[in-house]
C-alpha cells in the first residue's frame, strides 16, 4: 500500500542466506541471544539512517512510520538485552533451563 501511494514498484529478488550464522549447531543460548541483540541493534541503526533521510527530505508520512518502527525496535533490543544479562548471570546448565522454562 505504502509503495503504491509513492508510485513505486515492487521488485522481488532472491535473499541469500547469511554467512554469519553458519555455525548454528554450535550456538549456546547466550551466544544466540547476543547475536540476536546485535542484529536488532543493526536494524535500529539502519532505521535511524533512513529516518534521517526522510526527515531531511521533509517526508512526514515516512518519518512517522519509521518512528513507530524505531519504538518497537527499542523494545525488542531491551528484551534481547535482558535475556543476555540474565543468561550471563545464571550461566550454562540449570540456569539456562530455568530461563527456558519461564519462556
């Protein structure tokens, strides 16, 4: 809908698999959450970059949409950060089991 309002066209391309996550078999819960937090942080900064461009171009509709997305991104980053903190505190084994059980 947003694309149509702007007169744009959708071009679908193949998305290659990420090379950063080839070691998925050897990930621990803590390292998985750290990677998740890093991904969320990367997305946050990319959204901020796009928001800055929208602001400079005086595109209020896009700016507002991105501001809502940024709010959600911050909440997601906090959630991942909390998991990283808790998993760091409890350590492997029983602590990880307890956190997993509460999810």
